[in-house]
C-alpha cells in the first residue's frame, strides 16, 4: 500500500493499485496469456482446444499467427521421463518394471509434429485491443504421456509453457479385500467433458470368470465408475504364481490396453491344526508360493552379494487357516543359517536369517496403499521361537550405524516356530485371528499378502532380500501397491 515507485529492468513504470498488489501494464509489445486449459494438460487421442488471449497494448495493429516450438532437447527430455522409475538411483532394479504398464500402444511415436511447429491461422489484433486465439492440438493415440517444455510465439513475443500429455480415462485394476475374489476396475474421466467409455477385462487364462467382461458407461467430467468381474483361480502357475490382468479402454480416438501384475497364493483350510515343528504334518503343501529366482532378489541400499543359486537361498511358502489361526510357513534352503540377531553389531533384526510377511486386511480406500493405516501388518519372524516382540532399546538400529526406525506393524500375540533342517530351516508363524480385524478370514475372500526371506551368510548385515511378489521397481516394503494376494480356500 505504501509503494510509490515501481521499476522494471531499471526503469520507472506506471502502475495501478489492486489491494495488496500493484498491476504493471506492458505497453511496448503484445502479451500472451493461456486462457484454457489453465493447467496446460493435453489428452491423448482427443482434439484439444488451446485458447490463448493476445493483448495488444500498443497504438498500432498487429498481425501474426500463434505458434508452438518445443525445446531443442525435447527428445532427450521425453526419453528421460519414460525411463525414470521414481526411486533411489542406486536401487534401480534390473529385474522388472512397475506393476502397472501400457501394453497397447506397444511403442510410442518418436516425432512430435502434432505440437512442435503447430500454428493457428493468421489474426489481426487492433491497436489497444485483444483477441482470444484458438489452436487445436490433435494428440495422437501413440503420443508418449510426458511433459513437453515449449515456447509460444506471436509477433515477436514469446511465452514459456509446459504441456503435459496424459490419458483422458484411466483404469485402476485391483482385487479388493473384504469381498469374494473379483477383479475390480475403477474407471476415471480426467477431462472437463462427458465421455463415452467402453472397457473390457482380459484376464489370464488361469482365472475362471463369471458374468460380462465388458462395460459401457458415460462418464461425466471427473466422474468415476466401478465394475467388477467375479473370478476363481482355476489353475496353478508353478513357475511364479503370476496371473496378470489386462484391461482395454476406448473413447473416441483414444484407445489403450493396460496390464496389472497379480501374484496370488491360496491359504488352504485346515480341519485339524497343522504341525509347527517343521514336519509339515497336516499341511497342504500343494501349489506353494515360490521364491527361487534371481529376479526376486531386491537391490539393497548398501549393495547385494552374489547369489549362489537355490541352495544358497530360496523358499517355498505355504499358507493355511482354521477357526483360530492363520498359518504361514517357509521351507527355506540356505547353506549358511545365521539364527542369532547379534545386536548391536547387527543394526536391525532383519539383518539375520528371517521371514517378513505383509498382511493387508484393510477394506477401505486405503487398502493397497501407504501410509500403513490400521489393518496393515509387516510382521517379522526370526529364526527362533518367539512372539516377535522388541523393547524400544533393542529397536534403535544404531548398533552398526543404521538410523532409528519405528517398530514394524506386528500382529499381536503371533508366534514364530523355527526348525533347522539338512538343507536350511523351516519358519512357521501362526497369527491369531482375534488379533486381525473381524471377518478378515472368509472362504473365497482375499487379503493383500507378500513374503520376504532375508539371507545372512555370517556377517553383520544381510546379504540379500528375496521377495515373492513385490520385487518390482517400487517393492512391497516401499510401495504396498506391488504386493500379491492371498485367497482363502473353501472349507473342505
């Protein structure tokens, strides 16, 4: 309010007061202002109308065309965005990408002629006049979904602008907790227009489906719609328990097919409590969840050690349940078994041989996502009998220089049983159903699930961590969206 002089580039200029602000008018050349879209978002497969207001403050009329030119390094920028995975650089995995990926288009176009050099018809702006100029950008269906750094030009005036290319409609593919097993698709319209959308589910042949696999909806601006397909796991993939689901979508000139990783295991019903002594009496060990491939070794922040094959460290995971407990057992092959958490020489309990289990029992919108809200458990089972409870002074992580961490989300009163074997060891953990949310375990229902086996070969730190499902670029212990599913079998 007390400003009396405003200078621009060292020269005093006229200004107007507007509340707590001053408004400076540019009088020497035209100005460019993007009217819509305000966020400069462009949608794949659609005709996008870019409206720009040209203001001519001079005393002479101006003629010209509005044009767009990309930065000289736009190709490098596109490549960088397509290859960036969003994590710590030295943890970039070589085994696998994101759990969600685009299948079709199979390849993005390498030219950007639809935007680079695009221009409007020539227009005339009267002296001290203004005009809104429209430029229609027809974004090809195979244009890469990235952000382009560009410059807009009109009559010698330039304006820097970033344009973000994205899909007008997206689909979130998931298996919801708290319901009978089903593939659920959440369609979302991200545009300001009503769009007709056709979506179809393409499940892996291992899935038995019921009902219609396709859905046609009319989505209002920014509206979401959900449809589901009941499924049963009808066969077993011995190699990796990998049963992906694809969804295709079409709306006008936009079409895409995406794929979502789904790893699934079965928790069999136990008529009698299964043994806990490593004999496997009473266990149904058909169709185990297997951890035995180099791709399932996730990169560690301080580096990994060479893996010596299945005898070095591998595991077969089994799950069962009865009226009182959920049981998870690991039959581990390990040539060197380190059973003692040597604190404080070892910073963390997972630096020794042990099993970590993720149980996501949440049924709300938070299921499958961080942060870890109530109903999400990350349970640690050491190579000994214990209830896996740690006092705060032993959960410091400072013994070998590691940072202090919060306690993991342990299942209350869960018990771990350890048995040494000729080829390694057996770890079995039983989780009281009374410690899990009511109604978690029901035949035909599922929960989010993952298992990791940590391997130590006699040092003060773990050698590798082997993960069943979430061995992706954002693995389960960082991104819950990459976990697998545990489906509860029928009561036989």
